[in-house]
C-alpha cells in the first residue's frame, strides 16, 4: 500500500508531508480483506492555489470540469475556509479509487497546536499511515494526540477500560458532525477501534502512561483545574468552570459546534471542487455503505 501511494504522489506536485488513513489503509471491522476500498490521503503543501494549479496541468482528470474552473478562478482566501482543506474524490489511479485532501502547512500546524479548527486534529487522533513526514508537523501531531487523550480521560466514565478510552477518543470528531445523520455508518467508531486497537495502542504508547495516571486523579476529584491548563488554547478559552461534570458538557459543546459547522463547510467546499456529478457519486457511495453497515 505504501509503495502504491508513493507511486501516486510521484505523479503529482511535490508535497511537504503525506498520510494515508481510513478503511482503505487500515482494515476496519465490517470489511473483508478482498473488499475494494477507497484510499484516503492527506497531503500537506506550502501553497494550495499554486499546488492545484500545477496539478491541473499535470493531472486534470483528478478534477471535474466544474472543479477545474473553481480552482483556477478562486482567490487564495477560498483555500482557507473553516478547515483549510480542499478534497478531491473519485480519483482513479491504477485500478484503485482515491480521495485526497490538501492543506497548507501553517494552517495544519495552527489547528493541531490550538484546536482553532478540529477537522484535522480529530482526523490525526485516529490511525494514519505516514508516507512522507515533516519534523515540525510530527511534533505537533504528538502534541495533538496528547490533547485528544486528555480530553477523552476527562469525558470518559470513571474506571473505564483502555478500549473505552479509545472509543471516546475516536468519537470526538463525530460529535455534532452533520454527515453522521445520513452518510456515515453509525457503528463507525466501534469499527475503527475494533479493527485498529493494537495500532491505537502503538500510536499512543508515549502518552498512555501519563494519561492513565491523570485518569486516576480525574476520577478522584471534582475540580479539574490542573488538567484544564494542559488543554489546547482554543478549548481553554471556551471553558467557564472547573467542575468536572460541567466541564464535560462544555467540552462536548465546543466539539459539537466545531464539528457541525466545519463538516457543513467541508461538504459545501467539496461540492464546489468536485462538481455535481462526482459529489453525487461520492455521497451515494457513502449512503450505500451506511445501509450495508460498513
């Protein structure tokens, strides 16, 4: 899989970092080995407009006619949006279907370090396959994983199991996401954790010892001031209490608001960059997977 993705990237403009994710890269419960699954990628670039303009010249079939016109005529501000992501779906390469998103490095770093947007922090708290890495991004990814696990410790029930902690962690990016109502499998979180439990343990091996100790402290106090100071600044600024139960509500409200508006914004932007035909095809495929239960 890694070599296939590298081959795909070799035919696109250069990127600073690249990651694979989702059921096409990591087997999830509900899928069979022989199932042909879409491969999802995140590509980190310096300048999205320049990258896409070059990619249109090299790989115009990655885009619909509608999408090519949008990218060519869009202002740099268009590439920011709420999430900073531009996604292209239904891209075919050597008998596989690919969906890939691009994001500028500075936008990604800001999101990972502060949670100013939760779109990419939530994605990177789940298993990803590094294809090309950048040291500065890797440092921020580790910080983001710590944030996610700490929030999960605050939200989880007392004396929860490691699996329950991971279930909470992997659910954070779906709280309030409008796509969960009609286009995503309602058992998506369970499928991720059941299929990638060992991967999650490895991914969080550096954070787990501290978080397990923090969890014991959290379970035995009603005032969580100590732990709130460790959270990303955008989340800290939305918290008005140090009471453990009230903090849970405020964290969920923060995530629900971020996920709702960012998923809506991303859906609209994906329609613009993929065009009506590709967007309809992608949406119907998602709904079909939901109905099948995978």
